[in-house]
């Protein structure tokens, strides 16, 4: 067995690249780690839903997807079963599970999204339109100092 040591990678919200996959989408994804930076087939992003925003129903052939709700409230649906979600809740979506998340609150819904393996997820995100994280996003992500330009 070969032990390989990897130097830890530290990022702050000002380092995240954010995208809207399709122009009509009401959610944005800020990439935290991808297969290139992590040196393993995973994607970690923050998914940000505007009020009333949702993902289109989607599924993955091989990937497990996990959502951890940071702020806001909404509904998570997988294979026809719907549950209410709020800050601190986790949703685990198995491979092939058709799922969607919807923001039902009056403010934004923020969710950490982990996908393993990547299954071309980060490539799909990057194929979209680049967007900026605003003051509210950076505040929720805990780095108010990230607003100060370098």
C-alpha cells in the first residue's frame, strides 16, 4: 500500500467560482472543490436558491449526492417523496434517484452540495454563465472580510 501525502488546500469564498448553469435557472452554484483541486472524483459546491428557486428534476447514474442546508427553508423531493428542509438538515440522494430541491422561504436557501463521483457535474456547472457572489452570499458563507478586494 502506498501512502500519499497531499498538502491541504484552503479556500475562502472569494476563491469560489460561481455559475448559473442555464440562463433561466433560479439557482447558482459556487464551486468549492472539484476533481482537479481535490485530486479525487468529487465535487463540493454551495448551491444558492433565490426565493422560489429550484433545481430541475435530475438524476445521476453513479453518483451519490448529499445536501446539507446552511440557511433557509424548502422542500426536497426524491423519487416522488417530499420532505421539508431547513438549516441543519441533510439529504442523501442515492444513485439514479430523481430529485429536486425547492426554496419555499422568503429569502435565499443555501445548501452545501457534495457529489461523489463527480460524474461530469463540475463540467456542467462550468459550462454555464459565470456570476458573482454578493454581500449576502459572502455573509452567509462566513467571510465578511472576503468583500474587501485584494
